[in-house]
C-alpha cells in the first residue's frame, strides 16, 4: 500500500502483484458493499485502468 493519491481506478487480477494507494483501498472497501456479486469472495486488486465501480461490478 502506498501513500500516493488514489486514481479511482483498479485492476482485479488473481495472479499479479501490484501496488494500491490507501485512498483506492478505502474507496474499494466502501464500494464493495454495494455489490452482491462480491459477497463471500477474496478480491485481489491493484492499481489499474478500470474505474472501481466497473471493476467491482465484473467480479
């Protein structure tokens, strides 16, 4: 996790290591509650090009 500003964009990817800003992690954790498809799943995320809401809707 990094202290740099968030971008509001992530990649959800099971197999790759990456970095996350604390801001994007916090936003993802808050937004994850809006999506039933994320229930009972482990979601690995990193910085990316997809808006957080779009990425979570595709999990």
